[in-house]
C-alpha cells in the first residue's frame, strides 16, 4: 500500500493533495475495520475500557477532520483532555 501511495504523482499541488486524500482515506478505513475488535476486547478484558476506547476513537476523529480539509484549533477544546 505504501509503495502504491508513493508511486502516485506528486509534481503539482493538486497531485499532492490527491495523494494526501488517498492516504487519509486508507488510514481511516483501516482504523474503522479495527475499531469493533478493539472495542470488544476492551470491554471484555480491560478494567480501563473507557480510556482505551477513547484512545482508539481519537485517531478516527482526527482522520475524519483531516479528510474534510478543515483546520481545527484543538487548543479551543482543552476540556476534552485530548492526548496525541
């Protein structure tokens, strides 16, 4: 997959943006496929499941925001206790 992404054209800004969007889409899909497994395992075997689920969900949120192209000032959301 990485070789395919690196083989995409990167000469122009539009080509770089297209490659970036593909990379974000692939990362998001991979995370969404793993999410049910993580949640089930966390709920069954982990006393700190809430913390683990939060850790699993933040990358998904970040990839959704990145895919949308929006700029987010995360410092405005300090009450959410974001840890990256």
